[in-house]
C-alpha cells in the first residue's frame, strides 16, 4: 500500500529546554495471542480528548504508581511489570494473576467476579492493586511479563515518559475489551495489518508503536515471540530529530534492533 505521509513543517524540532521535564516511569504491555493468520496483539484507540497520543492506536499502558513499587519490593523492572499488570486490568479487563501459591492464571469465571467488584475502583485510583490481590488471595504473574523494549521521550518534549515495554501471552479464556474512558475502541490485530492500515490513513500510530509493531511482526507465533524476546538484549531508545539532505528524519540506536537507525517521519505526532 502507498504510505500516507503528513506534511512536515520547515523546522519540526522543538527547542531543547535548559531544564528538561523529568520522564515519568511507565509500562506498556503487548498482549499477544495466536490467530488464524498469525500472531495478534491487543490494541486500544486512545480517547481523542486525551492530551498524549489522543486518537492513536496504542498498546495498553500507563504510569508506574507508588503501590506498584511497594508490591514489587523495589525500584527494578518488577515495578514496571506490576504497573503493566494493573494497567492491563484497568484498560482491558484482563488480569495477569494466579491464586496465591498456584501455577495457572485465574480463569474467566473467577475474573468476572473480581472485575465486577474491583475494576472500576482500581481504574479511578480508589483501590490499589495490592488491596485487590490481598482480598482475592492472588499474586501477580510477573514471570510471564517478558521485557521487550525501553523507550524514553526526547528531552525537547513537554510531557515525557520512561517506558518499559513487556510482551505477555493473553490468557485464553479471559476476554479483553477497552474501558470506554481512556480508550474508545479496541481490536485484536496482526502487527503488519496495523501498520498497513496506518499507511493507508485508516489508523493513527506514534513512532514507538510503529517500530514495536514491526519488531513483533517478525514472529509467526506467541511462543516464538516470547522465546526470541527472552534472548534479546533490550537497548534504550530516545529518538532524536536530525536534518538530512532528504529532509527531517528520526534517529535511534542501530543496536536497538529496529532494522535501522534513521527513519522517515511517517506518523504524527512522530514521538
């Protein structure tokens, strides 16, 4: 398909502030399943009135909260994993948790009761995830959250995130659905299809989403994607705009394994 490219201003690079805004820790989840035509990922359309990436097709996720850190017992990646589990419950109604001391994730019947009691209150910030897990005798399934990527918003931006991306297999009998508040629609979609629809002007993507969809599209199955991600080295990416003979381009570290280091600005907002 022909790629639809937004018009680019003469100088799309905001001036770098003398005192950059701190990047807020955040987590993003690529919830995946095996579909009839290959691997599929759950994505939501962010509400158009939301300031950051409003109207864009994105993976579920959000900020790391203090309760996430307490549950994780520290400041390491597990705090991001807990945040991803909480955000997946809030935004998708999927809970990556198991009965305390058990092996398998909770089933759909158990989830329905938990969701009815707790999902809305967790989403509003009225009940911390730790209280839900304690009340329901559950533990978060952080071992199923495979580190996939790490992106930081550029220093020039007024709203910045330090985001860890995780890959997780969707529980087969839990139904993912958008919350109707932060997101207004949701879809299970093949990564390559999401990119093609964005190129055709049917979807809106942001730069990190496009790149991570491309990386995920290399894999035919969930098992393959999880195995490859466990073996891969995650390299931190903070995109920068550079001026080239062909115009403005986005640059990222080549060792981050996104198939290059300089990319056209195909998406708005680009980063």
